[in-house]
């Protein structure tokens, strides 16, 4: 296959047949265009050639905002004069202009005070600078401002003032930055730029999970798209798989059809419990594989399998766009599954990216928050919401449109960033590229399967790709049915089974005495035993119910 050159507008074109050049049409050497970069080819399962997309074919460049030196100088003078008028002398020692805010580095000066009749020079307290934040906002005609005291690793106070014009940070600029290239670790994701204009990236495997919160229109969904696209530029379906949950039906459904998806984007809330139950089952299965291979984590496991020439265990990224809607359905079951995955799934290569626009204590519970050390907060409506997601105020003062605070797992200080922006058109081009990579001829399908594409290439079913290894085929409906059935069981169900097996008969009064419970709970347990086929129907009177021998019980409807 030949890679598409710069002159081709369609980055998803198939193989190009190269004809012998015409000598009369060959341009002089000094005017020839440089050769295109080679297309990266990765051999997947069954010798399928996956081609990673080229960033310059998918993403667009954005112009950088011009520096307004005179305006910055005037603002620095205004800051010094305002604080000096309140008896707080400072000196602006540095100015860092970011895409959304400009950070002025303030160095506190000395003041002369009388202490027991003697004049002493004392340095200005940082708390006095923080107390004058509203006066600084008034003087600068800029609100809201944020004070970082002190700047981590520096002996200055950072005063962050919003820019008059917010510059967009393109995803391409972060992916092509030196900071992104220097980052070591799997699952690198582009986050944005800090207040100094430096690109910021992180390894999702080191986080190991990410919690994103923000009000409507603050940039939360764009951040989720940037995370997904960052991974799609680096990993093939053999290396990375996605499970996406989108109760709102409009945010993630555009990714339907890419070969990385284990199944189509889940939009039915009733199936979410089945998805989480499948994820925990898959995690347990992977732990057994790691135990047999004597590997501590997925990196060691895959290194051993690569040396043996065997297929790799792919990473699995579970993306949930709106946690609040799911928590309203079944809060206890959802919280239990998420916490278990967050606590244990890291070593098996399963990572969670969860977003919510309502960061209340009922949605982001204490257990969930404790197991998500990496968090991103965009602009929220109140200080209470900021404390819920970040354990500190500050997010209520953000500007919106991608302005965010990033809590690193290895740092107690919050980093203010302007999030990476990826447009809907760029996402569509990337999705179309991977859909084209997943196209297979009809004769390669199994006999009972239908073609995955129609004539226009639409309505791709990403659930089953014949060229991919069968990592796991989740049956969301069956999983949800089983979880619902198990959720209806009483915690004393197993004890009740033991009692009726031991005595050979079953009745409500028997369970009341042996388990020391009330009549209502005992009657419900008897009904559950009958539904499970453990006891027979009520015979009336005082004869109770017969216990059905285990050998005559019907098989369960499905086996996990």
C-alpha cells in the first residue's frame, strides 16, 4: 500500500497505484515537494495491517494569540499601585501569558512596623494579598481572578488574570509538542496548556482513572473527546478497546463504527449495570491470566507475550459521559461496581474516564472520590460543587470555554489549564478514518453473519470484527438480567438455603426462628427460594413446602 501524499484531500483513500513518471512532467529538483512521511503500519491479529492516522491529515492548526506587551505592562503597574495603596507593597517580577489567563508573579516586599517601640522591617504576609482579591478585580476590570499562594517551587505569589480574548488550544499543538513526546508511560492523553503556555499531557495508566466535572457549556464534553482522540491517534484495535456509555445519546454515539469499540455505544441506562458487571467479570478473568503468567501487571504480561509471538492483552477504557443519570437509577450497585473497578482494575489494563455535570455528594460520593485521585474540574456553579470535586474552592471562579483545574495524583497543588480543543469536524474525520480501516470483504465473514457495511459505509456494527481477536463479547442484556436478579436477593438468601437444605422442609415460621427475622422478610425469602427452584409450591395448611433436590434443579439461563 502506498501512503497518501500531501496533494490528496481525502486522508482515508485506499491503496494508490503508482504509474511510471513522465519525464516531460518532472519538475526541476529545486521545486520538488519533499516526500510524505511514511505511514506507520502495525501488524494486527490474523495479519491485518492497521495504519495509524497521521495527525496533519486529521487535525487542523490554529493561530496563536498575539502578545499585547503594552497591555501587560499597564496591568502590572495597576497591580503594584493597587496593592501599595492598601499598604501591601509588591513587585511584579514575571509575567506568563497563557491562552486564557495571564499569571503575574508577585514578590512581597518589606514594610516597616513598630514592635515594642522599635521599628522593624517585616515582609508582607501572603494572606493580606489573598484578602485583596476583590479589590484587584475591581482595579483591573477583570473578574474573576485567582490567587495561587505560593506558586509551587517558587518564592512568588501567582495572580491569574483573565485575558481579554481567550485563545483556543488545538489538540494538534499538544500532540506535536515536546512535552507530549517526552512523556513516558502508556495511554498518553493531551490535556491542554498551562498558564505559561506549556503543553500539558498525562499518562492515563499512571492516573489510573479520571473524573471530570463541569457545568453545561464549560468544556467537559470537549475534554472527553480530546482524551478519546488522543488514544485513537496512538493505538490500534489490537492494543486498545473502548466501552462507551452515553445516556444523553448525543455525545459519544458519533464513535459508533470504529473498530476499537467492543460493542456499540450504550445509550440505554438499563444496560449500564450489565456493562459494569461485565467489566468486573473481565477484570477477574484478567487477574487469573496474570496469575498463571506470573506477571504483576498488563505491561509485564504483554512484554512476555510479545516475546513469545502471541496476541497482546489490549487495554480497555470505559468512558461514561454522565454519571448523574446512572446514579439515579441504582446508586448502590453503580457505586459498588465503580469502586471495585477503581480499586483493582489498574493492573489489568482497565481504566475509567467518568464525567458529570452535577458534582453533588449524591453523585460523586466519598467512596468514588477517594478512588479517583486524578480529577479535572471545569467551571461549576457554586463553591460547594468545587469542594465536592476538588476538596477546595476555586472552580467556581473559572472562566468556562475550556478553563479548568487539574488535580494530579502526585501533587497536592491544582494546575490551571486551558483544555485542548477538538472540533466536531476533526472527530468526524478521525472516526471515518478508523471506519475505513475496519472495512472487510464480505467473503471474510462467518457464514451466519451479515456484511458490516451498507453501500455508503454507514451503520457499521462494531460489535463483531472477524479480523480481531475475540477479547470479550459482552451480552449487556444477559448481564443486566443477572445483576437485577442478584440485586433482588436478600443478604440472608444463602443462609436460608442452608437452613432448608439442612431441615428438608421450608416454611416462613422456620426461617423466622432459625434466622431471627420478622414475618415479612421470612415470607419474601420463601418466595425467592421458590423462584430459584429450591423449594416447591405452598401445599397449604401447616405442611410447608417440599425442598427440591439439587440434581433436579433447572440449569441457569446463562453461564458466566
